[in-house]
């Protein structure tokens, strides 16, 4: 049925800000401008900017209507594998908004921000103890930025000893950021094959190691949701070849409190505070990606860092200000200031809430929930590594079971949308056909898992039994049907223009 | 534990379904040498909300807040009043607890505000396109330098001495192992930029010239001659804006010939947060769009012909291109971009212009007052809401003494340029709409007293 408005009951259409607002409307009452002689040097703006303004009630309504077109963890399970969409505790939000954290400037004199520096030091201590690593760099702004920080330190460490290695080995199943980061640091990237069990092929990796290999980048647990049982042997072989082990810590949430990466022989690992430690994903950021370092890489950690002397904290911002030699080989500054303080507060709030005992339970429940999903679906879905034993925090399936139907992972994901769920991660990792990576996290109840399992089984069974055409057109019940992504890329429209201008141009 | 829904009986029943005798069996792949049998030592155990609040509240209470007294600190991060509506909107669970919009049918809320954000940023900077945000201003600037290398296939980036020194340091770190060459120098303590020298230095190896405007001393310069020099030599002009409110009053970089505009968007919608999370802005000319880094949201239609939005041009990105990607960046600063869009939507054209005018007028007032203190000279001639003083003594200890008197009185050039003797008497002072007459009185009196 169609309506005059285009709305369908509570599913409300909403135009753009630019179609709602007016340049002379304003939702903020501002003080009058004191009369002074301009000191802008004659560089005042003359042309209009073209910004619409809205009153406060209009703005609240606009964004509330938009918000209702989003799926979110607050609404239901968000089983995106590798992304770790766990509940975001509201206490963390409250703590991050304390004026003593939210309303302080990064360049205030350090005597006025001792509590903030102490918080960073406390969080650093948690991260070091949870990983059994001696050093941590707090400033990287996201996982990929942390990865870059870690790989820069590895490159700097090789350069410092005059060792010009050229190659970084990355498993085929790695996140795309891994090869992108290694290439950015000037390395050629070579794949390491996986074995039939979905793990790094230790023999193949050993055979490739040599004096030209600078580092091996490993995700553990890996992106198939499996722990690398040979991790210590891998690290020993890498070190024997004079190279470093970089660990992508995206999946640390599976082992936090139960396994310390430092005990596995890694040299650097970023920790996504927005995954393991529950800081909100916010529709794609901001994240936060501190990096822990081994003793061998600690001298290369970036600036600035917090140093504690007795009860006083200082912020070491410049290499020439160093009095000891602990950071004199630093790779330098990664960001303008000191990192994602707002995320540090949230992450520490989460850690204090769970404690060392609760974090251990977090890993256990995350792994238990994933295995429950794996074993509840493996009779219908193809589960390529299920026979090798338990998974960690996420369960990997392929779309092989749909062979012959003409339907794929994409169709299944879109049908799941009509069932009221956000789909799992699709087509990643690249090592299995039509990958579906399901990560429930520890904050889902058994009832919630059962509901997802029921929907997945139902959709899969219908896809095997009913005409394919229905499924190629789903979703039917979402705010939008399938969107034309090809057209969007072929003829990109990235900003709004007044319709009259668009017509004139065409 | 309040965040964990499973009960012991749930766990037992799920283990039966799985066919595992106990939870340890699920961790069987972990080498025995690395298995921990008990909670990690040296860390506290779980705490109720009340105790967490008490602990963190005590840490927060040790800090001197920007709103707690006279406050004039800037140099890349600015205190502005953020309307209550902004925080309300960004705390809606549908925004706060959603992910990157990989399933556009159920993420139109995020995608539409990103499209609105891109349009706002493009218009504000005077450019044709903008991306969906980056980590912060410093990383956005670095990405702009890399983009200029891709566009021009040249590798020398000439960076003005007026660019924030932290930004330059980030650029130096991230170009250590790339083919880029960064040419820059320490600034002189004069009211002028080095724009004329840069215009003279642009040559056939130059990929880009990077200037900040207003610069780190607060100086506002005419960029048009430099833009002409860049374009004559086939180089790109990258303009960095660290105080985005200035664009409400100062002519846009696009009007003045910029090819790429990057900036720190914190000033609109986002608090100081001790340095992060912040909001990197990135805008450029449409002809370079396929060379841009970062996420892009584009307009399209759905199967029923209705307008909708998707992430687009992702073939530039790491998850598709892997080692050949334009950048290794995966996330943006989505929620900070939302805060920006809400605040700027409330302000609108009229509000932003007025806000900028108030900032400028307050800064002019304070500059005139401080110039009256014996031995104090206002070095910056043309400025927006920030200017640099030359004090009769080293500024860094003065800042500490002002703080002892309850005044956060700016950023010393000694902190920004440690060890540079020529700059050590410089103090960068920022004034926004939040500064009251009483705040200015207190600053003037305290500075007078400290220098006496």
C-alpha cells in the first residue's frame, strides 16, 4: 500500500537538513557581537556559505527520525564477526562526561591535569598486566592506527640495527588493514597459506622465513575464529629468523583474562578498546587502538607518553626532553595530542566494573556463546572448520550449502534483515566461500541466541526449499530495499546540491 | 556481573548442547604454557557502579576544568559552548551503538547524517566534496600530503612553518618510511607567515604546499598569491584549519585557491576531552575524488526507486584493495561527525556567522587590553580568535604561575617548540564566546601580577 506522505506508520521518511532548514533560522541563542574594529586583515567572507539552520525542536525531530532508520546493539543482537558488538554500558558514558575528563584541554599545564594523567597511567597498567607486556603506547586513534604504530616501531627497530629487511608475511585470512599497513611502512607483502584446519601452515611459514623477512603479522584468535595452537612455535621461529611478531589484537576479547599475549611470544599488538573494552562503535568511530610492546620494541614506542615519578605524573612530549634512554629511539608522534581520552575513561570504567575475575568470565561467555551458535547451526549451514574442534569467540560458516539454489550469502543476510536482525559479517575472511562470520559476544543471553539461531535456521531452510526469486529481492520490510551500490560508485553524488542547480548543470 | 546475562544453569545447558565437558575444553587450542588458571594478579576484582563512580570521580576531581575559571587555551583545540541537544542526539542508542553502515538498508540514519556532514564540510571549506571524517586534524593533514603525491606523482611536500608543530611531527613520523620528502623549518617570531618564501620555493618536484590558516600563532593570511604559485608549478595547495569556527567569518580556503582542505572539526559539537576523540575534516576538488582517503557516503536509489545512501567508492579502501589501498584507515570519527552536524544544523548560516563574529570581537577586546600591560607585545597583526604575545620573560613558567592563580592563560611557544630559544617568550592566547568580561579582568590582573 502507498501513502500520501511516503510514511508507513511508524516508519517515517525524513528529508535532508538542507531541505528542512533555512539560512536565517537558528537553534542557538548567541550573545550580541561587541562593537570592535575588525582585525581580520581584510579577509572577511563575502559569499554565502549555504548552510541551513533549524530550531531546536526541528533538529531534535530530524535526528530522532533518522535514528529510527538504524539498527543498533540497544535494539538487538548485532552478530558482526570480527567487529565485537557488545553492550555499551551507560556508566561508561556517564564517567566520560565528568567535567574533570571531558572539559580539560590537552595543552593545559600538567600540574592542572594530574588526575587525567593518572587515569591514563592506570589504564596503561591494566593493558600491560592483561597482556603481560612491558610497554604500551596509548595515543593511536583506532585499530588500524595502532597497527601502523606497531609496524613503524618494527621498521624503526630493524633500521636502528642497520638491517634492511624487505618482506612482511601476512596470512591470507588477515584483515585488509594488515597488508595495507605493511605496505605503508615500505614492505612487500607476501601471503602465508592456511592449512586445512584454518590455521597458519607452520611448515610453509618456517620455509619462507629468512633474512629478508622483517615481521609476521598474525591475528590470534584468527579471523576464522580459531586459536592458533602453534603460536609459541610460530613466535620462536620468527624470532630465530631475526624478525618480529606483530599480533592483530582485534580478537583479544576471546582470550582476555585467560591468556596473555606476552606469554605467546608476540612483540607488538594493538588493542581495540571499542571491541574488547566496550567503548561504543558510534556508527563507525571514534575508536581507540593502544599498542602493547615487548622489551625489544619498547624503545621505539611513540611520543608522547605519561611518566610517573612518585605521586607526580608528567607528559613526555618531545624526544629532546628525555632524560633517560627509554624512548630515545621513539618513532615520534602519531597524533596531535595524547590519544582518545574519552575512550580511555570508558575502557577503564569497563575494566574496573568487571575486574580481573569478570574479564575472565567475559572471554569464557563470549567463547561459550559462539560455540553454542556453531553447534546449533552446523547441521544446516556449512561450517568449514567445525570438525577441527571448538571455535573461539566467533563461528564461521560458508554458503556452500546454498550451492545449486542460485542464492548466496548476500541473499541470506538480506533475508535476515526482514527477520529483524543485523546480519553477520559477510564475505570475510576471504579464505572460505561466501563467508558468514557470526560473533555473538558475551552480552547476549541464551534466549537472544536461541532467537537468532531460530531465524537463521528458518531462513536457510526456506532458501533451500522455496523459489529463489523471493530471496533475491529481500529485504522487504526495512526502511529501504536493496540499494543501487553500482550506480552510486559509477556516478558519485557525495554532496547535496539545490535542485535548481542540479537541473541547470544537466 | 551486571553486564553478563548467562546464568550458571544456562552455561551448563549450553555446554551440553555443545558437547563439551567444561569451559576449559573450549580453550583446548591454547598452549598449556600460556593457560592461566586464575584471574590475573595485580588487578582489582569486579566492582559495583557506585565504587567505579567513586574511583573515577576522584580522578576527575583532581583536574582543573576549562569551565571552572578563566580559560584562554587553544593551539589546536578550542572551548566552545555546545548546546545540550548535541549530547542528547549522540547518546541515542541507534547512533551510539550502531556500526559502520555496511548494511545500508538498516543504517540509513547513519548514512544520511554522513551525507549531510559531507555537504556541510564541503560548503564550509569552499570545496566540492568531503569525506565522512578522519581521526583528527593531524592525521587528515598527513593523508592530504599522501593524496597530493598520488595526484601529482611528485614527492616533495613543502610545509609552512606556521603549521601546528604537532601536526608537522605527525607528518614526519608517518613519512619516515615512505617516498615522501617533507621540507619545513622552525618559525620566526614575526607576525608574517613564510608564504612568500614558499611561493618562491615551489618547483617541479613539489607535490604540495601545506599552510595552516589561521596559523599556529593565530595569524590570518591571504593565500591567493601562494595558490597561484602552486598552480603555475603543478603543485597542490593544502590548507589546514584547526579552528573551524573561523570559517564562519574568514574567506573560505576554496575561494582562495585551495585544492585540498583539511581540518580539526572539534570546535563544532565536540568537547575538549583532553585531546580526543576529535574529528578530522577532509575536503577536496571533485576531480580528485577517486584519490581521496577515507570513507565516502553517496546518494543512490533503492529497488523501489526511493532515495537512499550507501558507502561508496570503496575500491580505494583497505578491505578491498589490501596492500594497494589509498590508506590503511578503517574507521572514521562517526559519532564526532554527528555531533558536528547537529551543532552546525542548530547554528545554521546566521548562527555560525554570528558565533564567529563574537569570537573575533572578544579576541580583539582581549588583545587590546593585554597590549596595555608593560612589556607585553601582541605579535599577531591579523587574527581570528587567537593571537600570540611576546612576554618580557620566558612564557612557560608564566603559564604555570597563571594556573596557580586559577587562570588557564594560553599555550607557551616553549611547550610547542621545546628548546627553541627565539620563541620561548611567546604565549598563544585563544578567546572564544565562552570568555566573560570577568574572565578577561582576571587574566589581565593575573598576567600583570605574574610579570610584575
